[in-house]
C-alpha cells in the first residue's frame, strides 16, 4: 500500500496549526508542521510533500520569501502552494501570492469546507501522479524483462494485464478531472492538463506495442 500523502503546514502560531490539522483530519493524509519559513525549508530537504499551506505573515522569513526559496529549488519548485493570510492584509497580497507561484490564496477566517475540498483535489492529483509514474515504470520493466524479441506467447500473457492497469489509471483520472471541475479552482487547470498529457503519452506508447 503506498504511503499517505504528506501536507506541509507552515504557520508561526500554534493555534492556527491545530486548527488546520482539525480541518484536514477527515482526509487521508499526514500533516507536517513547520512554525517558520526556515523550518519549512528544512522539512522540504528530506520529505516529499503533495501540497504546502503557507501563512503569509510570519516573523523573520515571511511566506513570500519562503515561497521564493521553494520555487528556486529544483526538487521543490513544482509543489503546489496555497497561501493563507488574514482578511485585512495589504491589497497587493493576492497579486504577490500568485506572482510568487502560489496556486491559490485564501483569507482567514476561511470556510473549512472550501479549504478541505481544495486540499483533497491536490492530494488526489499527487496520488494520481505517483500511480502514473508507477505504471510507467512497470510497463518499462515488464517490456524489458518479459517480452524478448520473438516471444509472442509472452506478449499475449503480459499485455492484457498492462492494459487493464492503464485503463484503471485512466478511469481514476476521469474521476479526478470531474472532482476538479466541481471545485471550480482555476489553479488546477495546469496540473490537470500536465497529468492528462503524461497519461496520453503512456497510452500512445502502449498502443504502439499492440
């Protein structure tokens, strides 16, 4: 069974971290706390995260500076970031958030259902990407080890299994696409298009073999 997705929660206030964990408790994920930008960057060195919930107003390294460091690193630049800030923040905060590479920007107090729904979609996308990578690896390994040239009987045995696995991934992607459509979140457009393109390429490569 694959490891549960991890979400990085970054906020300098303990009560905010507790509230975020409570909101996300019904989702199948592991929340990881960081109480500063520096702690967040340290956590990102050795752990893979599906999403980062990042407070804008923090002493020392604020959310914008933290995001800039995250986006400069090859290993972490593609992790989606949702900025969180209080409702009376400066009017340019939303623009600065998107300019810093955030996929979304929510003001506190936010609707717990909205945040939970957004996080759920990004976790689904992350899990889909992992499963797609696993299926692509499986396809390459099976073709390399079990389908030597001229062994038609082996092809007849292996290809149907691989086709079933790929079809299952395609069906799951359809479910995630519908979930993203219902959420109405424009920040999902790019990740969904990228995931669909990768799956299309995998299907095209498989179809070329059959």
